């Protein structure tokens, strides 16, 4: 007999729910007795939504139907109120994967914004872990606090209105994420806040920022460096006409990942092979140029001088 996993099969007061209308509009709401949510397909009385089977259909007061589902992480991120540009779910999920996050971990974040990435980080480390997130702008931090409370992630987050110029408000973190304009300026503080060998991630939009951060990794002893971008192409889910969707989510930013290592290590030992080959080519080119300059100088001086040979 298969093992039965006990879970609630009916919605309850206080549940966060996702409603999908027949024209595929999505609404995330928390069920509260006596409340009413107004949508483009009519009003939904929460008292009529409590006690409904998950996966079932409900009706608005105007008779339009909607599916009642538990919201996923993607729904939570996409439904957040936006005070700033929000991170795409594809990037947020991959960052969580790359940082190897799990329940009980402590994560430091800088650049809270609207709280999209913060939501994903808290989702991963809950219920026993904590996300320590820093945002300098008070109005933006208030938007993030409201968003985190709405999706039920606020108990797993510590919010700090602080500039990270002088460091972070926490230390000994398992992982640290920077979503700021010049992340290379804070790598010294990152080393101080991360546990030895901890996971580091940064999200930047331009190549110039990537280059500056890569140079910073060498100065402040970060190894196992990876630079990636994610391109997402959805497909139309029609069995007889499966084909790519008309829209895609291409470049949204560069993702950089690294680990902080012992400051006494020689960085050249831990560079990627491509970087080692590049350094070897530069060294060989410099040697050839030096030899060419030496030969040119000898020709200008009348040619290479040889010692006189003794006569027999």
C-alpha cells in the first residue's frame, strides 16, 4: 500500500490562494472571513472560498469561473507590488540553486528592492533560517516589508535600512547576495560577513560591471568563479501544434557566483583553465616582443657581436 501523506485538501481561513480565470488572469489573495476581492470577472466573497477543495472551480458573483490553487513561488514573485525593477523568477530560482540554500541557512542580501529575490531566499531557508536584507531607501524598504508580509515570508526576514558602505548588519552567513550597482566595492565587507568558503552571488546588467567584479574577485581571494546568463523560451502547450511562444525572456542580467577562500592562497593556482591559458599566451607574447626588440637593437648597433676567433 502506498504511504498516505496527510495534508489539508480544503482551503482554510488565512490560506494564501491563487485564482486563475478562464482567460488565464491570475490573482493571489489571502482568505479572510468577511472580505471580498473584486476582479475583472466579478466579485469573490472569501466566505464562499473557504472550505473549497484545492484544484476545484469557484464562481464569482457574476457567474464566471476560476480555478482555486495553491500559489507557487513564481506567482508570489510576479504578484508583488513593484517599487523598483523586480528580479525575474528564472534568475531568482537559479540563484537559490547556485547558493545551495536549504532550511536553517542564514543569508545576507543587499539591494532588497521590492523583495522579489528576498521572497525566494526566505522561501528556501524557512522555517528555521533567516534572510538579513539591507536597503538604503526607506520608501523602498517599506514596499518590500509589505510584500513579504502579504506572501507570508516576513517572519523569516530581518530588514535593515542601511547602506552597506561600512559593512553588513550580520556575519557568519552561509551565503551572500548583492544586487547593487557596484558590487566590487563591497567585496572586503563580503569576506568579513561570509563564513569561510561561503557562497557568493551577484546580479549585474552590463558587461563592464562583470569585468570589474571579476577583477575584484582576484584582489579579495574569491575562487570557483562562474559567469552565466539565463535565456528562457516558453512553448505553446498545444499537443498538435507544439511550438515556441511568440515572446521569450532573453537577457535579464549576468549572474556571477564565487566562493571566498583563504587570503593566503596564491590566486593563480585556482584560476579557471581558460584564464590560465590566456595568461600563458600573454607571457609568451611578451617574451617574443622582448626578443624582437633585442634583435632590433642589435641590428641598429651593427649586428650581433661575436668574439674574435684566435688565429692558428
